[in-house]
């Protein structure tokens, strides 16, 4: 059995929020539109069903981790790259060479309060998170197990059998 891994996934709440995820049928939605090769490789090759997700609201006054989700479907071709009507259309992508990938994530639980960047920076375990590193703009990034546990502890949550 593979070891569960953990990820932080960023989304601008005006585009797709944690509440939007909660309101999808069964709380499940595909994580599409990623157009960075390193993040694509995580989606295609490394993220597995059962992995934990920290849902992060970005590009707002106080960016923060706002909730927990889990991966329920491993990487598969991102159909939005093939749709000329989509904001994520990529004319280089094709059925034979999809280029871009996505996973499905499922809502698990909100954090009792958002964990802002300043709170993350103040915590000895979390201050080294990739999301805090200058210049790191990846929308999908790994989270170390000790960081996952620290977020759960700060939020007063137990590991919820993801």
C-alpha cells in the first residue's frame, strides 16, 4: 500500500472557493486549469487517491488555508485544455497528447478559522512550507506530513481518515 501524501492546492475564491467545492454533488470536483509543468507533473504522476489536500485561498487580502479535502481520483487528462470555449484552452493539447492533467478532490471539512500566512510563518513547523517561499507560485505543491499534522493541531482537528 502506498503511503498517503499531502498537498496544498491554491484557488482564487472568486474563481473557485472551498464553499464551491462543498456545494458540488458529493462535494467532489475536478481540479482543472493547471498550466505549470511542475504542478502538472504532480497531478499526473504523484498525487494519488486518498491523499490529503489543504485548500488554500489565494490572491485575496489575507491568503489562507481554509479547509481540508481529499483526492478521490488520480490524474487524468484535463478536458478544459481541449475546449476552445474554456479559459484554460491550449491549442497544443490533443486527445493523443493531452499535455495537461487534473485530479478530482472531495470536500472534507473547513478549518475553524482560516490559517493566514502570518500564522503559518509564526509556527515553527509551518514556517518552512513551500507556499511561504518567495517566488513560489505553484498552484499545487507538496506538504510534508509534519506540516499536515501541525495544521490539524492548530485547527483543533483530528486526522479524519482521509
